[in-house]
C-alpha cells in the first residue's frame, strides 16, 4: 500500500504547492497506473517471480525504497526534476510495490492447505483491503491540515 499513500500525498502536493489543476496532477501520476498495469500483466507471464518470495520480496522492497528516495531528493519536482526524480521514482517504486502486492497475496493463499484456499484468499483480501480503511484517516488528516493552514 506504499504507492497509494505516496500517490495521495504527491497529488495533494501538486495541487496545493504547485497550483496544478486536478487533471494535470492526475496526468503527472499516470506513470504509476501504467506501470502497475504492465507489471501486473507481465508478472503473470513469469510465475517464478510470484512463487519465489525469498528472492522477490527483498528486491521488490528495495525498489519501493529507491522510489521513495527519488521522491525525497526531488526538490519538489519542478521542471526537469519531475522527469529526473518523480517520474523515475513512480516507475521504479510502483514496479516494486506491485510485485510485493501480487507475490504476497499469492503466497498467503498458497500457505493454506488446498481445501482452505478460499479462506486464504478471503484472508489476504481482508488484510490488504483493510489498509484502505486507514487511508481514509490519512485523507481526513491531510484535508484537515490543509484547512488549518
């Protein structure tokens, strides 16, 4: 859920600090969605990526960290810094986050016995969709802070 949190903060930054419209902020965040789609579809063609969590999880987590560090050193993403730091961070971080998401869901389901695979699927969905509940709190806090300022 790393990218969902990053996306919300970056969109707010584009609109509030840079004065971009909501449409322009959405276009600037489009690389996240496109990368997630490409990695999600591409990971199905390479099932060894999903079934080897011992190797994929650390590498994917490092990709998420690298994307975060590019965001941190972007200097706000003005002008060419958007392409150098934010665009690159979105692509790298989203690729890592998507691999973590897909492989962890698959491995949670596979950790259950075959006759309880449905329970494993339900558990993983409750686990990951439960995090969206807390994003509502994050959005409320961001909105409240912007209203106070």
